[in-house]
């Protein structure tokens, strides 16, 4: 695949600003957090929704893509555009 994308790994964490409901997803390079990949907000201040699960899923995207590419390669599927 030749699409441009932010390389992984991606991690999710609580925002650095206090009292901000939700999570941020960042790329990490050499232990340094890069700008946001995604900003996942809660619908309320308690975070009693799916925002953490959504942030975890987004953060897993580079690993999920790598797994899909491996399956396609093993299966002999042409990945060219």
C-alpha cells in the first residue's frame, strides 16, 4: 500500500488539560508524543460512555493495518492500487 499515513505506534491517554473529558490519541516516536492523531471526547464529564474504547480502537489502527497486510500477503492477494 502506498497511502500516506502517520506511522505507529499510536497511544491513547487522558488529555494533559485537567477537567477535559475524553482521550487523545498520539503517535509516539523515540518516546516523544507527536501531535494528535485523534481527539476523542466524552459526552459527559464522567467519561461513562464509549470514549475510552473508541480511543483504544483508534490507537490500535497501525497494528490492525499491519495485521491485515500480513494476512493479504500470506493469502497471495495483490495489494497494489
